[in-house]
């Protein structure tokens, strides 16, 4: 079982309209409400890959119940800690002649709720545990370090940014998955070449990450293994529809591939296939989309 943790999930409300005029009543064409959040995305793509997964994290109020039942309707298990106060946030995306996004802060997580999650994590018998996205308000930057310390599983993944990522490294996560911009922010410099990306990834390995997978958007992804292996998988060309959740799809594909084959090369191929299949899809990748991209993936380059 692959567990994912999303500290601050959301109901994503997408509204389509011809054009948006502030200050008047706008009539919309349609709207949808979809469960969102990085760990939630990872679990959804794992489900498309046929991997058993359970989504953990925090939800609140009736919105939280709706989020859970929507995920269960998609065929994945959930075991969220229910916060006593607040509501799981609703993020609104308005698609008119321009795109407008309204993101809410989310319900604060109090220490007792964090203790409940840590206890739940401590009791897991997991093949992999993926900690994804930003900590929720009130959690502190050591949230992922504390979760890693609680988990007893060799395959732990952290996909977050900045201080929360740095603070997690002392607990030796098995894998971190920064994108190029996140890695550059930590390095304090631009990383225009693969050699520079590799050097920046290696400095995070010096700080404790066992392996680093850097996603490079339309350029694919780079694997830096603790055993010294360096692999670059270019992404295939294709018509990009939306890259939201592409990196989360990469995490899902890589972890599923690693557990299936125990081989970084095949895991990297499945990771990039899932990321690109999401970029080429409306929403997250499905099984057919992933299989089609896997069929036409460029060769891996050994660095
Ligand atoms: N333009 C593109 N063409 C083909 N594949 C893409 C493109 N953009 C992204 N991808 C695929 O998605 C993967 C992840 O992309 P990216 O590096 O943008 O992740 P990210 O920034 O972490 O995304 P997010 O956090 O929004 O999920 C890439 O490794 C690649 O396989
Ligand atoms: Mg990302």
C-alpha cells in the first residue's frame, strides 16, 4: 500500500465562462468541483496505474467530508484526520478570456491533530509514504521532519519547497522531488544546465536526501541516485493542455515503478511518462494516456 499525506487539501472549483466582468453578475457556462492537493493528486495517478493507495492528511467540516467521498468515488481509500474547526478550503479557478485563480489559506492544524496524524503514520505498514505539498497553517516548518521520524518505511518521499524541505533532510528521506525552480531557489542561483542541476541536487544529498529526482518541465527529469547513478530522461513532445499536477504525476509514476521493478531506470521512465501524460491531458493522466506516452518516450541518457 502506498500512502500519501496532504496537509492542506482543497476542493478545486473550476468555473468556465465567456468573459469575466468584475462588479456585475456573470453567467457561467459550467462548473466542476474536484478534489485537489499534491498528495491527493499522487494518489489519484497511482489509482490510474492500478496501485493500491490511501490518502492521509487533514480535512475539516462538511467540505472535508465531500472531499473524502469524492476520492472514494474515484476508487481510492482515505484515512484523513478530521479537524475540529474550520472547513477544507475551496480554491476557485475562473476560465474566461483570461484565467483567474483564488486560493484560500486552509484550516489551521492544532498540535492535537498533528499528534493524531503522527500516531497514524507510526502504525502504518507501508510500501511507500509520500509527503506532498506545503504544511498547513499552524504546522511549522518541521512538520515533514516529524512525520518522517514517525514513519517506519524505507521508501519515503518528500515533495515540498523551501524551509519545510530543508528541515526534512535531517531525517534522510529516501527521495525528494524538487522541480528546477524549487531547486534553484534552494541553491540561490539559476540552474540552466543539467550539470548545474546535478550539482545542486548533490548538495541536497550532502544534507541528507538519499536520492533526488529533479523534474524539468518540458525537458523531462533527472535522477541522482545515492549510488552515484545519474540518468536523464527527456520528455516526449506533445500538445500541452495543462501542467497542473504534472510533478505530482511524476512522483506517482516513479514510486509505482520503483516498487514494481526495483530499478531507477524503469521507475524514471514511468515517472516521466506519467508527468507528460498529465501535461497532455485535461486534468490528471489516465491509464490509456500513460500507456500511450510510455510507448513513445525518448531513450534515457546516462550522465
Ligand atoms: N511542456 C511539457 N511537455 C512534456 N512534458 C511535460 C511538460 N511540462 C511538464 N511535463 C512533464 O511533467 C513532469 C513534471 O513537470 P514539472 O517539472 O513542471 O513539475 P512541477 O513543477 O513539480 O509540477 P506540479 O508541482 O505543478 O505538479 C516533467 O518531468 C515532464 O515529464
Ligand atoms: Mg511540484
